C-alpha cells in the first residue's frame, strides 16, 4: 500500500505543530527562526510509522504560499481549530484553499481544550460543525484534544488508521511525476529533494528531468521515512538523492518527471471559481497562481465573460510571467496581488503555446467538453488548437503527461471517428485535425479571391507566398497535402507552383493584349536564342517587373515555356524545334549536342537547357554524348 499523506491546516497559534508532535513525537519546527519566534514559517514533515507522513503547514497569513505547497498533494487533512479562539481568518482561508484544491477527506481537531470550560468547549464545537456545513468536512469526525496531556490524541490516531485502511489507492501508473516541496544537501550524499510521487514510479540509477530548467539528473539513491528503498511508486513520500545538479539549481515548485515529458508553459486554460467572499474580478487582473508546490504571477483572461462576479465561474486563459510545468486535471489556487488574499481557484483544462482570443465560440465549446475530464477530448483539443502545426504522438504525450502508448490509442480512436487524419509516412508521419484542414481551405479561397481582385492580370500566387499569407508557421508537409486535396476537389489549380482559383481567367484590355503579343514576337524573332526577360523588357519597352508579370501570364496560359531559371521559349518555337529534331533523328538515329546546335542555329548556352527540358518531358532521352527520340 502506498503512503497515506496527511496535512495540517488552521489559523496561526492554534496548535498544529504541537498536535503533530503529540501524534508522532517529532517536532516539525526545525528552522532557527521558527524556534526563536515560536511560529511555523515553512512546511515541516513528521512520520507516523512506515507509511504515514504528516505535513505541518504554517498558519500565518504571510506564509500562505508555503501552506498551499504543503497541502497540494495530501490525502487527508487535520483541520485544527483552537477551543479558545474558534474560527479565525486563516481558518476560513485555509478551508477555502482545501475546498479549491478539492481535498476529499479529513477530520476536525479542536485543540487547547484544557484552556476553556466544558460548556464553552461544547458551544465552540457546535459552532464549528455549523460553520463546516456545505464543505467536504461536513459530517467529518470532530475530536477535542489537549496535546500536552495527550487527552484525545489516541482517538485521533485511531481515526487516522481507519482512514488509512479505507484510502483509495492512486491508480496513475503513467510517467513519473513529483512536485518538489523541499531541497537540501547532506554531507556525503549531496543534493536531496523531497516530495509526494503523483504518478509513475522511480528506481535507483534512473535518469529523470528537472523541470522547468530541463536538466537531466540521475537518481543516486531513494529513501522513504528514513529507510533506503530500491524503488518507489505513485502515492509514496520520497527523498531522492540526485546526481548532476546543484542544490542552487533547484527551488520549491520545480518538478521531477520522466525525461521527454511535461514541457513547461506560460499559458493554460482552466475553469475558475471566484469565492463568494472575493471582490469582482476584472479581465486581465494580475494575480498569484499557486499550482503544485509553485507560486507564479500571472494574468487572468476571461474567455466567456466580461467580468467575474463573486460566487460564479468562468472559463479562463491564465498567462504566466514565468514558466510552469502543468498537467490537465491539476487544481490551482489564485490569490490577489495585493492585499494577498485567496480569491479563487479551479482546474487546469489544457496548456497552450500561444495566446487565444476571448469569446471564441468554438474554443469555449471545446473547453466545456474538456471539463468532463475525458483525455481523448484533450488530445483532440491539442490538435485543434494548433491550427497550422501538426503533432507527432510524443509531442502530445509531453503535453498530457501520458505515455506514448496511451496517446497512440486515443489518436487511433479519433482517426476511426474521422476527426483527425495522418499525413506523411514513416518518421515524417504527423497528425492533423480535419476541421483545421477545412478552415485552411476556406482561408485559401479567401486569400485567392482577394489576390485575383487586386491582381486581375496575374494568373495566381506562388505556393510560398500563399503559405506565408495563411501562416508563416504552417508545416510544409501538411500545407502541400491540403493544396493537393483542394486541387482534387477542383477548388484550385496548380501550375508550376503557382496557385489559381479554379475557373479564374485573366481579363485583358487592348493595351495588355498588345504587350503580350509584343512579348511573344520578341521571343519568336530570336528563335532558338531567346533573350532574358530584362532584354525583352527593354525591347517592348517596359519595366522588368511588369515584363516578369507578363511572362507569368503567358506561362499560365501555356503560350511560353520555362526551360530554366531566366530562360523562356514560346510554345510555338518549342514545337518547331521538336519537329526539326525529330525529322533529323529519324534519318540519323541519334545526334550530339553540337549537331543539334547546328541544326537549330543556336549554341550550347540555349540548347543544353532545351534538350534537358525535352528529356524531362519524355520527348528525347540521353545516351552518353548522344540524344535520341524516346
């Protein structure tokens, strides 16, 4: 059975640390400053047997950051309220945080029972039960104790052991993931980190990744509750001795994961609940984001509301000021920038690479589907939100913190439902959403309509210019696939990497027709020694850029042929050359380039690209120094 992780919660000076000491015999206040001030500042750890860990958290409002880190991975909470004070500000805030993190189980421990009369104790106990109505602690055991005399301590221990036996085991055996809550050095060992394993398992000698820094580290040794272990698994408390990293490179909030998974992000989508006690939250409000054992500043972008009223929910995009490693399904808490007060929290739905738009109906509908917690919906959302960037399974696995095998099964299901498709072969195979293909084709149509309207004398837009207008980030393999599909659907036509909308015809006025005729005349006059475009432009006369546009129009209509870069020939002259070569070769069988040059009254400069073109189109074939009709 994996470890049972317990956390304390409650107002400052309500006896949490004394309670832990009475339960375990261990003092969790180990810092010099904690001893001097007699208050808990940082989270502390105590063991109850070999499989129960108690994480003691500070109760002071200034150390809520540490409190959230302490309770982020617990199974059970000891909710501590002092009999002489009753419910206090941090009692309320700690309960809000526990609710927002969706801690499912716990008990209430009323401490300092020796300091009040029996009647007062009964009254306080009833008030506490009334206060807890509607929370996860409603109906939970309420035990009064005196930690110094140990009155009630055995009852607390009995309940803890009962709860441990009924604990629901963590079933996530996917990638290894551990949020770091403590880092220190030990003489003779080096760097050591501690935390609760959220998923997967770890063995001595294994290589892991320290995120978000992306440092690969090796596991030198494993301990749990002071005992050396060869392997630890999901749900265990772990102390891991790391090789390859200094203690100065690690901070609370970092995370250890299997290598190649869980990339850091600056942006995530989530469902946010604003506490009824909070003030109205405006769009782009700057807040403190607590997730796992980390705290980072960020801004809340409201996706489906203009503002968020107290006691209501909204779909949000959180834009972080520093990178975080986050997984869909994780809980988060937000606190106001100033004053520092817990105001809400919720669930991470998906991480992102790019900022989204507000009030995007398609996006909002998809996020509502993700709320159901179906990982396959999340795979689809990742592919859909990427728009122009395809994914390989390992990319998706990194975002989901899932194994590649799990991801592949979900991808296959989506393919069978005709929602996504595979493009490419072998190691170039990528996955892309059908709706993004449809959206891209629609945008291609729009771009071509605008292009033809502005450029009525041009046959179309180059493939690369079209891709850039859609998105510079568009994957080339996918873009080529979409163009072929659009061409097969007879929406566009492609000629020598120039894209035209199907059915488009250049409308020429008399002046343009005359220039085109002159262009052809210049080519034909020079027969098999065609001039470059610059020379043609000088003879028409017109600027070279316009002459190139004329050449494009003539190539589109098939009246001129591009033999090589900068070398053009008219279709009529090409056909005449083919007849001359064919007639001669029928008599002699084969000819050298020099003989062909003499026949056409040209030179190698022009005949080499001409014959290479005829070879390419299958009219002739090369045999050593000779050419013959194919």
